[in-house]
C-alpha cells in the first residue's frame, strides 16, 4: 500500500529574522480519501528566537497561540543553511532546459542532480564525527550508505530579466525510507518519494510581520 503525505504552505519572510508560515498537511492512501480528509492546519510566526504557533481544528477555526523558544532565528529559504541555497550549490550534471513563462515571467530553466556525497559531508562535519563513540559511528556508516542511495534532482526557474527565482522544484527517491531499514533488511521495507514545488513572489515588496499576541 502506498501512502502519500501532501503539504501545502503559504509564507512570507522579512529580512533579517521575521517569518510567517501557514501549512496544511494530509496523509492518505487514495485520491478519494484525500478529497474527504480535512487535513491538519497550523500557523507559525517567528521573530528572532521566539516562535508563536497555533493549530486549527477540523472547521479551520484557529486555536490559541503558544510561544516557544528556538535555537536559531529564521532566515527564509535563502539563508546559508537553507536547503534551497545549500542544494543549489551541490548540483552536478546541470542541464539547460527550454525556457518557460511562470506567472508572466520569462524564465531560464536548469536541472541538475544533487551530489549526495558532498551533501553528507556538509550535513556531518568531520569535527562532529570525531566526537562520536563507536556505536554512533557505526550508525553513521549506515546513514552514509542511505544517503548514497538517494536520487535527488533540482529544477530552477530564473527570471531572464531580473534573475530572481520564481519557482524551485525538488524531486527525491530512495528505495529505503530510512537508514534503519538497511540494518534490518528482513523487516518491513518502505521506499520514499518526495516532490516539492515552491513558488516565490513579491520580492522586495513591503510587508509587516508582528507578534500575534
């Protein structure tokens, strides 16, 4: 049985450390089930190291805001640690695709594979590995093997006139849903398929993101 998780998000980012996100998630096994399922909706406002979160009920009525501390301030998709910028710098075998118009913007298109070996090295710095005990290093070896099985492709749309990014697409596939399955090949096996499409708009337009409470 194939299980699908669908995530639809809206958001805004205000430099340097203000971000708003509203996300709806569904996990289903058929399109018919997806149509009937209301999904889970939550909203988050983060300013600096303080986040405000609330969840919506099935009628999409918002619950109370809760406040929690975060280890890092938001940086949007374009921060140094952000997956968009990180993965874009790891592309190899890049190909130029036919131009396309996105929301009235003429775009150059590029597609490339993510260098998974390099991604692993950036995800697990050598200094962190040296501090691990033998058991942790053994688990990390399986994680490295799992990374190597991942096929990741990124497609970028870049405005021909302003060189801004109106769309980003990520596709990933791994025959194993986690590295733990490699340690127990006789157990239940699940694959993982990811597809993420992000559209950006309103660059440099004035916005306000304030604490909700």
